[in-house]
C-alpha cells in the first residue's frame, strides 16, 4: 500500500511538473526590426569597397580629420558591383543598426589599386551652396525604413588632406 501511495505521489508530481512545462509557452521574441541597409546607386567609374559612416553631429565629421580613431555612430562596408553598393549598417558597438533619424553621411571609396576618395552627402548641392562664413551647413539624410536608396549624385567629393597645415 505504501508503494502504491509512493507511485501515485510520484505520478502526480510528474504530471504536475509535465503540465506546467507544457502549459508554459515559450515567450516569443518581440517583433524584430530588420537591420537597416543603405544602397548607393549610379556609382560610375568606381570599383572597390565603400565604407559608409553615419553621424548625428557635425562635430564628428569635423573631428574625423584630426582623430583617425573616431568611430562613427553607425557604419557599414560593401563592395561596389554593377555601379552600386548595398551596405548593412551596424552601430559602433558592432550590433545591427535598426534605429531611425536624421544623419550626416560620409562615404569613403577605396579602389582596388589602393586609391581612396571621400564623399559627403549634400543632397546634390555643391560645397559653395552649403558653406558660409560660419561654417558648413550640411543637410542630413532621414533614415526611416529598413532600407534606403541614395543616388551617388547626392554626394560630393571632399579632400580631407592636410591642406593649410604648417609643418
């Protein structure tokens, strides 16, 4: 009789434990926002790798010339193929970027022969149109969806060389 009570007790405990495990649904992940990508189209006469750097403050772009260790807030790299490049974006913590907002965009294209050029997003305006006595007034690009497409003509090439430095 004691054995039957013990068996029934073990059976009941097993059933209770089993039902609690089965009835507790695994929590589903919240809806995941896809990682953002930026596609730059119309890249004529350029081959190699494009690195896109995204900043929320102008200071970051201005300081990048003097501080090569400066990390952009959002970045990504990709290979130029068929006159375009698609870049998956990451935070400076190397996590997939899923946010949104208005940003300054810089792009460096390194060709296969070690030559590189730097471009900034100006929404197609010339440097003279966005520069005044008080400094540069770069437009920001609004990243909203999971993918953005920007024409290469919306960027201008800039020289980040050491012009004007006294050595």
